[in-house]
């Protein structure tokens, strides 16, 4: 009986540690999330992009174009729709040119700040989109990430996008 009780206690402690680890976030998790999102973008994987959006997602977006500035706040479904349209355009361009013309997206993570309780991370990053050698957009943003059940999710944040045309 004592062996069973000790075994049950050991399993309970292991489950608690696994649960806690599945909810905590560190810089490696942040970098893995960004890498996964970039791979999904390059593979035109809409579902993977949208799966990274938390239920309480809100993005304050400011677009700066030669025609003027515009600001809006996107919730999760709106952001997912924008991503689907962008990926659809990128996929169509790639397919019509046999992969010769694609938009190359890259990012740089500036700072990662982990909350003291290790439940959230605030990430400052920049990204660029190029068509060949021509820069078509650059963005700078701050995003809040969390982890639950070993899945990293974005809660949104703020972003400024400078669009230069193609």
C-alpha cells in the first residue's frame, strides 16, 4: 500500500511540474514561436498562422504609406483574415511565376522581456518584406506572448508598418 501511495505521489508531482512547465515561457520559447510563424508564412500555411492567435488578441496597427497614415485595432479574427488575404496574394504570385517571384519576409527580435512569474513575454521586433532587392515594407512592433499547454500564443500589441509600394 505504501508503494502505491508513493507512486501516486510521484506521478502527481511529475504532473504538476509538467503542467507548470507547459505554462511558463522563456526566451527559447519566444524564438521558437517566431521561427515557427516565419516557416508557416513562407509555406503559406494560413491555419498555422491563425493558430498562434490567442482569444483575447488585439493589435493596434498604424500604417504609414506615401498616401498618408491610417490606424486601426484588429481583433483575432480580423488579424487572421488579413493574414489569409496576404498569404493568398503571396501564394498566387508564387504560383503564377513558378516560384520565381516571391515576397521574402525576415525578422529581427530586438528585446525579450519575461514577466517575473514567467507566464508572459513582451517582445520587440522588426520585420521586412522584400520583392527581389526592393524593400516593400518594414514594421516595428511590440507583442505579448504567453504559453499554455506547451503552445505559444500571441495576445497582440502594437505595430507600425511603413509601406513603400512594389
